[in-house]
C-alpha cells in the first residue's frame, strides 16, 4: 500500500469524464485515484488516504452528499470538492455543511477544480443561472428535497437522514408537492 496523501480521489460514475480528468491531473503532475461507486470511493479513501477528493453529486446507486458526509467523517483532513451537473443552492449549502470545501457545477475547468481546494478562498458555490428566472426559497427547498429523494431511489428514511430532518416532514412535503402537481394538471 503506497502513500496517496498527495493524490486526488475522483468519484464519478461517468467513466469518460473520470478518464479525461485523470489525464488532465496527471499532466499537471498530480496523482489521481478513480472510483465509480460509493463503495469503491470508501475503499480507495481507506487504502490510499488521499488528501483531496472530487465527488459527483449524483452517483448511480447512492448520493454524492452521503459520500461527502462519510469521507469527511472518516477522513477529517480530506478536502472535498463537489462537482455536479445538477447544481442548486440548497445542495451546495448541504454539501458544505457535510464537509465539502467547495461546490462547482459542470462543466468546470481543471484549474478551477484545483483552485476550489484552496480553503483560504471563500467557497465559490458556482451555480450558473444565466438566462433563468431565480427560484424562490420555497422552490429551492422543494427542488433540493426532490433531488435528494431521487438520489436515494425514493427512500424517505434516507432522504430524511441526509437532510437532517424527520421522515414525517419529508412525507408531508412530498404529499404537498404531489397535491399541488395534481391541482396544476386539472
């Protein structure tokens, strides 16, 4: 087992993206470890103890937010940047609360990803809203809950655990949302 302290763990189920990012990091002389699943990421982090990680928000089987919480809990010195194609303010805030040092939306340049590890800078929380009407806080909360709910495969208990709220609250919000969608379709 080699020392991976100088390495970056890239966790994304998009294999071509991981390959491209690994190549770009290696060209800059940075060791890169790849994981495509939640479990592989935990194993790689345990085996190599990298100092940094780039985590996709949406993994095939589990939430990237859940992974951020696990990695920051087991490896408190690890700097984690969340990189996602589905950015929202609520998931950004949650990621930072769970231990991420920054949150970027795809596409992001390799230099931007590397700069995002700089904890001296304020978290960028880069969320492109170009050409879009800003969402209200209530809409953002609903969007965030639905994102987490979808990421957990519709598991209310997991959604509640990730959001740090009671499962009955999740059920009430989902019921209200279903009711409002039903009324809109009538």
